[in-house]
């Protein structure tokens, strides 16, 4: 079972980034998926969730209206489109399902 994130990088406030998470080793289409993030010196926090069908989606209040979570079950990928980025979005972003976590991808937003 493996999750591998990609797409992080450096952005200026107001810009956009899209993160991807490639899944392998399990039946991706059967599992709900999540994005979390951990900012320097802070605890890891939940960002967004999507159910196995892609129909039920939830967001943390801090990203609602700016971030969009999506999945492609045939490609076994999870995505997070991040728009109108803010410096407080700076964090390592992780995809997760049940007790499996990716290694994370760094997102840095400058003001």
C-alpha cells in the first residue's frame, strides 16, 4: 500500500497550485480519501475529504471556497486544487486513507 504526493512548490499569495496523490497496492475506488497538512510548529490538521464515489466532499473552514478535492478512480489518483493561496496555507500536505499516509509535499506561499 503506497501513497505518493506531488505538485508542491513555491507560490505567491493569490496564486494557485495543484497537488496530486498517486495510490497503489489497494483498491483505491473503494476507499474514502483525505488531505491533511502540517505547518511548521503546528499539529497536523485535516483539510478535505472525499468519499469513494466522489459525491460526498467536505472541507475545513479555512480552505472552503478556495480548495477543491477530486479523485479519478480509474487512474487511482487524488487531487487538491488550491486557489487564492495565502501565506497561512504554507505546510507539508499529506494524502491519507485509513492508516496509510504519503510522505508529504511541501507548499510554501509567500506574501
